[in-house]
């Protein structure tokens, strides 16, 4: 049972906040602005206290900070009055300022929220009574005004001092002029703060946004006055009870923007006084991050989250190789130990994703930890919620590989991880679209790998494991990692697609299949592999133009026609160099037009020689389920079928053809060869290492192409006589080490099939049996032609082999006879005129034995008997002894040639349903078995057998006749029969 069946899915437990859904996951106004909340230049939801309380996680640091400010404003405690927030962009500063504004501007509403109640409890520790008495909030949003220029919000004010006074007196012109006339000094500020008669909270946001234009030549001379005012304000706030000053100025090492020397000096001036008068604090800690993100994206839930049960289901599934080869290798606090506790903090996001963001991405200067992450996670969460609600697969926990690049890529690339580097952004955008997935999920190398894995039956219990793992690899590659490394280990990548529904080793093996496909030569184009000493290999994606990226780009330039042409060229080179015993190798090109006539295509094939005919794989292939056209045209080449050509020497022709599936593999190898050839043209001559590596890659690719082409050509066909019928026999090599392009391999197989002979292997008895099937004697030329025209004759290695076996016939029982009937005396093979038509080859004529002529009549008279076949007789013994007879076997009597006969037995459609009929057939077959018994091999001179058996029987009752027949090369046909 899977985890999804026992633990509810997070998309069923958590509901997205309405504003996340309304903004289509683009976050929008979730990124808070103090200026918009206070001056309401735009209707943002967080301007309302209740909404702010709902989306704000009461983290310890935030609550403690608010409590300090509340105690400073709501009691006579003269504690710290100056607070400096210096976290990086997106660290929660603006969020905290908006909350302080709500707390001071509408304290009753604020303290009624869950956050407000927690802040009050913290502030009133030690029996302190909190009474804010309607504080005045002076909000200076320095990122929304410029030096020397008045704005509608701040009336005539043009510098920090004047804007401070205008906000403090609520735009009262008379009071404004009064205080401005007193000058920007400490006394003026003290007086103005005291005259307010109520607590005052001063919020100065994004000071450096104001300082940068202030350092311009036209305003830089006013900089000392601005510095003097800020110094006086800090001192005055410290002196006056119930006044607090909160300043936001990003610390220099956390600010990705560059500043000139004057602006840097201003920053340092303010920073020094903060150290003297105030307190610098963070509003959030790393451990708060997960809960903040969850609260910003999802509505609050009243029931307990199923995180503990879900974490335990992961541990239960993490057994076997996934434990030893994956989780045990991830490092401290990343394996299965303590996993449920980590899930409880990160839910619904995977702890590894949160760790990556907090411990690695957040170290990048431009990455806005909360704001950037919310932007990415909002799109991610909404995507998977929609997928789950639609009944499609969604991850059990949103992990590193689950950021959907189809909808969240731009949020990821603009998050600050790439420091605003446009070239880097463009590079990663291209890598994501080319190597992983396009926006419509239709293209991308990882998408293609997922399809290939599905076609090969690799089951990993998720629809797109390759896209998921490749996405994880990209996320691990965006920024540098510990010890200056990039990318992910194999364990991290395998872990990125782990699900609690995994059980046993099959899913682990499937995950390894995914990993191997991504990291193979045909895998991700931007892949870079680093193998450090004494450390696991790292796999990363790169936007640097390395050889692999050159290769990927080059592959896109290679056309299919080029690949197919290269496969054919290599096939021709191989077969011309390895023709073996064949006298000729003929290669048949694909015709330029589909309408070309077969007689023109095969015009050069028919000849009086043993030929290996190799067909162009661009037109002819076998075993793709749609090879009827190829089979028809090959049959026509042998003179058979509806399109049969007129041919004379079909029997000596062997056709080699490519396997469709293996051809596609060879085409891919050709693709690689052509791509590496392109790469060599692109790599500059001064890049010696790259050139050496590219040449090595090209050499290896060419070797693989040759091997692939050899394996692809595994089919061959030849003409065969079956009874009185001519058929084309289609054969294939099952051994990958053999190829139809190697003439010797084809010839050897023909020998095994009884269709050819080796050099010196043709017996004169065999030729004699073949010649006796003719109703007349043949001339030597006709005998030679029979080996090329008649499929009953085997293929021989050369004409000399025919001359040799004819001579052996003559040495035994045959002779060459001229037109006058006179036998020729042939003393050597060389004397045989192999192309002669003036003589015939025939069995030697038998001659009757003649008795010796002695002139002595006493031989007959003595009663001696003359025996047939005996060249002489012997008279009776003079001593009257019994006459002796000579055994003909003991006499060297000339014997005539053996007489061979063909025995044809035919039983057509004989029923064997009765016991008696089956017994009759059994007796016949038993007699045949006795005649062929190998025990009598030397006593019985059998030469040929033509066996055709048709047995109609119930399936399963055929015994082993199929396998036995296949073992000896029989053509076995099994047909359905509605008997």
C-alpha cells in the first residue's frame, strides 16, 4: 500500500491562500512595501491588520523584536530606542516594518490578532503593563523620494530633516515652518518629539536608496547636513522616553548594488553611530524559514498536519539499496535518521529542498531569501495543487526536482541566484529548455529520455522521473556548493525522485536506469562530470561552452539524410573489405526516385559468379512489421513473386539486408560521428586539450558506428528448392558477433545450412548424386553453370573447386566422353576444359568380363565352372581332389559406378484419427528411421533427403518436432487451422 493511500496528500490538507490563487502564483503584492501599506498608493491586502496577522508567522525573533519596540513605546522603560535591521534583500525587513506600523498605528486591532497577543505576552514579561497611548508613526520610505525634490506626500520638504518634521506634525504648515526654522539639530528634534505629547515611532526604510542619488555631484554637497540630521535623530530618540527609531539599511556585504565612495562613506558613518547608540537585530532565523513560507502560501489549518506519519512512511520505504547506496551517503541530518522531525518543519516541502535554499542559495548575495523563495514556491505549490486536483500525479513532498520549469523557470532565474547576470540567465534558460523540458512539455532531452524509458518498460511509479532528476541537477548546479564544488552526487540525484511508494529493489533499479540515461553520452547535452580524488563524482549542468555543449549544438545541425548516408557509406566500406569466399560484392544504392523500375535498380546483379548483394538501408529493411515491400523486392531479385525479374543466376546470389531496429541505432551512432566532425571544425587550434579530446571522441564514435552497422546487417536471404518449389529463405544472425556484411560469416552459415561448401569440402559422391537427377549427361560448362543457376547445387568457393570435384569423379566411376562416344583420358585437373561444350560428363560404361584365350579345351572339359564376374577359371585337381571355387569378393573384379535412385513417397491429407491408420504411418516412419540410423553410416550410402511433413494436431501435442527441426535448419511454419 502506498503512502498516498495511507497518509492524505498535502494538497488535500493545505489550501492555497486566495491571493496566491488570484495572482496565478505570481506572488505580486505578497512582496510587502511599507510605502504602499502606509500611504495606500495601491490597494494591497496587507494594509489590513487582520490579514497581516494571518500571514505572519510569530517567530521568536520577530516577536522579540516587536516586544522590544512595544515596551519602548508603551512604558517609561528607557531601554534601547534605536534598532537597525540589516538582513539581505528579501530577509523579512519590509514585512517587519509593516507590522510595526500596524502595531503603533492601530494597536487595538493589532493586539487582537494571534501575533499581537504573542507580542503583548512577551512585552509584559516581568509584570510590565503595556499602554501605547495612540503613538504617532513617522514613516520615511526613502526608496520613494529623492533629494532636493518635493513630493505630494511630504509637501514642500526636500531633505530628510524636513520630511521628518512634515510627517511628525501631520502636514501642519505653521508648525512645520516653526521647527524647520529652528534648524536640523538635536535640540530641534528633541523639542519636536516632546511637543508630540504621545509615543513616536520613526520608521526609516531603504536609506541607501536615498543616499545613492544624494552622492551625485549635484547633491553631494548636502550630504554632511543629512548625516548631521541622522546623528541628531539617533541621539534625540535615545533621550526622549517613549520614542523608538527603526532604521533599515542593508549591510554592505549583503547589498548586491555597487556604491561610489561618497555613498560608502555615508553608510559607514551611519553604521558607526548605530553601533554606538542602537541594536542591530535580525527579524528571522534560518529555522523560521519553512514555517514562514508555509504561512505565506497556505491558509491556516486547525488540525495537526500529517507530517509525522508521512515522514515515517518515507523511512519504511527507504530499505535495501536505497538505504545503503543513497540515504547513508547524503551526510549528517540528510538521511533517514530524524527525517519525520525535519518533515514536520518543512511540510509540504521536502527537507532537502529547504536545506538547499537556506544553507546554499541564501549564501548568494543577490538571493532574497524569503521574497525570492515565496515567488518560486508559490508557482510551484499552485502547479502541483492543480495537478493533484485534476487527478494527475503530484509529489508526496515537493522536493529539489519538483520546481516545475514549465511555469516557475523565470521566477527561479530572476530570484537573484544569478546576480542579475543577463548572459547567465539566458544560458540557463536555454539549458532548461533544451536539456530538460520546454514550456509545453513537448521537447527537451529529459522529456525524450522519459519517453524512451517508458517504451523500454522502466517503471518508477511517476510519470517523468528524468525531468524530475534533471531539474534537481539544475537546481544543484545554479550556485557553487561546499568546498567550491558544483552539481550533485549520484546519491542526491537518486534521492530526488524517491517516493514513499517505493518498495524493494525494482524502483531503485529504475532510478538507476534514469540516472544512467541522463549521464550517458546520449544524455543531457550540458552535463559536466567532475570526479575529485577521494570524493564521489559530481554531475552538474553548465552554461559554459564545453565540448559536450559544442557536441549538443552540433547534433542539432546534423540532418537525418546525412546520418543515413553515412551508415550506408560505412556499410559499403566494410563489406568491400570483408567479402570472404564470395567472388563479388555488389552494393545496391537506393534509387533517386521512388518510381524507378526494379529491373533498373537490380540491373547489375545477375552474373555468373557467387555474389554477396548488399542493399541500401535507406530503402530496404527487415523485421519492422512493415517489411512487405522489402521482402517483395528481394523475392523479385531472385526471380520470384508478382514483380519477378528475369534472372539466370539467382542460385548464386546472397542478399544482405539491414534490421530495422538496429538500423535506427546505427543511425544514432552516425549522428554522433557527424556531430563530432562538426565540433572539430568549431574548436580553435589553440585549444589543444579540447582538440585532443574531440579527436578521441570522434575516433570512439566511429568505432561505435562501425560496430553498430555490423550488428544492424544481420539478415541474409538466398534461393532454396523445397521439393519442386523455389522459395526465398530469409535468415538472420542471432549472434551479435556475426554480420551479413562479413562474407566469411555469411558463407560459414550457408555451409551450416547446407547451401554452400568450404574449399575442398565438396565430395564427388555428392556431385554424382546431383548429376544423376538430370535426364541426360551434362557438359562441363553446364555443370559449372548449374552451381550458379540451380539452387539444388551448393555454392562453391571457386571454379577450381568444380574442376577438382569433376576430376575426382573421373578418377572413380565417371568419364568425359566426346561427341563420338570415346572416353577421354584425363590425367590431372588442369587438363579439364571446364567451359567445354564438346564433351559430356557421365558415369563410366560397364564392360562385360572376357575369359582368357588359352586354346586349351580341357578347361571346359574338365568340368570346371566359369563364374560370372570372374576373369578366369581353374581345372580340377589332378589328384582327384574336389574342385575349388573362388569367391567373387576375393577377386579384383572391375566394378561399375554406383547407381543412385530417388525414392519419393507422398501421402496427401491422410487422416490419422484412428488407431490403425496411425499405426500404419508409424510403421512407415519407423522404417525410415531405421534406414537413416547413424549406426549404419559406413554401410548405407545415403546422399540427399528432401523432407516435407505437414502435421495437423492440437496445440501442445506436437512434441519437440519444431525445436528439433530448427536445430537442423529446417524451415518451420506454424499456421492457425480451423480444423
